[in-house]
């Protein structure tokens, strides 16, 4: 019986390596009793492996090497987006981890193993290395999840939000319009964020953001074509990654939130500040529950897709 169980365990280790989903954390739990019945299902998260096992060691060293490669590529991978050369993918750590789940340091074997599993799922070579091909694939998945209906908002679909909701308290009414359902979803999400004490958002007794609070306030909502044209004239070098000609802000369903730093500056140094804020990381983990999805390149830009 003992030999049978060892044999079964080896078969599953081999399977897990093939699938690229060896879970390293589970090694610490070896020695717990495990019935042969439990062995009859491939459940990588509860897989018991023996550290002395040659296959497990091999997988472990493959993913450790992938982890080293990822630690370098995280800051150095040269790739292109929106006609501009980009360097590294560290700005997208939170989004990448959200896509991979569980959360791991990019340099870890666990990250490489989770990435290999994702790569296998989407039909890429499960190397565990986040190279240009894998990054582009991940980006295309994020982009696919964005708002599909880009129709220009009709005036009866828009509501005018109070100035207190905005980063600029002087913002004129014409620039405070939001699509009705999007605004309701924003208020629901905001209530959840305020209720999350870890974010420590200053709020009023009525449950809105305090005048002194900047995080989560709306920087920009519905934009008319005329207003978008005006913005484009002001920053002619924004490029295609900047102010889109066909902006999702035309729908009234795209909101820019204040997530730290300079509100809407795409410089890497600014985005590096934004992606580290508790509010941005909260959005990455929670916005989907409220129907909001990110535009990966702009930490402040979220679209209501429901
Ligand atoms: Zn935006």
C-alpha cells in the first residue's frame, strides 16, 4: 500500500510538472495523512510532494530560474505600446498578480509556477517567464475586458454629479456628467472603500468623501467631443496611448479617479507612485465586483462594463 501511494504521488508530481502548476508552498505540509482516495483527483493546491523527489526538485529549479529571469525582466523588458517604447512591467505588478492569482513576488518560484499555469491555459509555452509575448498576451486579455459599447452618451443617459465628488471642487457642471448607472456603481464602490478602514478615507457622516480627501474623487467623467478635442490640442504629443480620438469618456461610463501622484500623468515615474497606493491596489482587487475594469496603462482610468 505504501509503495502504491508513493507511485501515485510520483504520477501526480509528473502531471503537475507537465501542467506547470507545482505548488511549492504545499511542501511544508507533507507528512499529513492522506488517503489514496484524495490522491485520485488532481488538486495542485493540496498536492503533497516529497522534496527529495527528483521531479519536484527539477520543477522547483526550473521555476527558480524563471523567477530570476522575471526579476530582471520586471524592470528591463523592452516592449512597445501605443507607439512608444516601454521598459519593464513593474508598473503592472498588481494587475498581473490579479490575473494570475495567487499573489506572489515576481521573482519567486511561486509566481513563475502560476504564470506557467496561465501560459498553458492561454496556449503559450509554459516557461514561467514573463517575456514580451506573454506580456502582450496578458495585455490583450485586459484590453478585451474593457468597455465594448463605445456609443456616444445621449443627454438623457447622463446625470450631473455634485462638485463634492470631484477632485477639482470648482469643476463646472458641464464637466461633471456621468452615465446614470455608472454613477450609481461608483457610489456603491465608494461606500465599500470608505467602509474598508484599511484605506483610512476621510469621509462625512453621510458617507461621502470629506472635502479634504483626494483619493477616489473623480478627476474626469463624461467628455464631449468638443472638450476632448480641446484636451488634445493642449497636449498634441500625448500620442495614441494618451488622449484617444475615440475616447471611452464619450460614453459617460469611463471615470478617472484620483489614485495618487499627478492625477493623469502617464510618465513612468508618476505611474510608479500611483500603482503603489493602497487605493489603486484596492481598486485592482475590488473594482470588478462593482462592474469597473481597468485600462492597464492609466492607473486612474476605470470603465463601467456592466
Ligand atoms: Zn480616462
